[in-house]
C-alpha cells in the first residue's frame, strides 16, 4: 500500500481557490453561489470553458519546442442530481451563443456569395453570347 492515502473528491474546504480578484475567480464564485455546486466542479467547468473558448485564438510553446493550441480535457464525475449540467450550462451559454451567432453570420455571408456568383455567371454567360454573335 502506498505511503499516502487520499479520499476523493476532496472536501470543498480543501479546494484551492484562485485569487479572488481574477475574472475567472469572480465568475466561479458567482456560479457557485447560483448553482450551490462544489467549488471543484465549478472551477473545472470554468477552466474547461475558457480553454475551449481560446483554442482557436492562442497557442502555447511546449518545453520541447513544439507549439500546440491551448486545450485541455476535463471530466466531472458526480452522481445524478449533483448539478453537473447546471454548472456546465452557466459556463457554456456564452460559447453556444457565440457559435449560434457565428453560424447565422456565415449563412448570411454564404447566401450573399452565392447570389453574387449567380449574377457573375449570368453576366459572363451574356458577355460570351454577345462575343459569339
């Protein structure tokens, strides 16, 4: 048997809380107050959401010299009713809203492109017809 013994999950009073003045800490404190979920669950969900949000925007340089996107995997293991989905919804709402708005914008831009392409092809066809005559 190993010389150490831990029981997981750690009680909330043993969970290290980041500097309270940070934006992430403030969001976690507010989400914890709203959801009454354990601090560890709230913080893991928060940093996972931050990581997902930044993945396409920044990279990190590894000690070995490689460069990779910021990414992480987090897994919350809890019983049914322990507010996993509630906490996730608090932090993922902004991400989902961003993707929804981006998809709408892309759809509008694609439709505009398709109309411009159709007009261009029609105009090109007319010019070819006049040149052949």
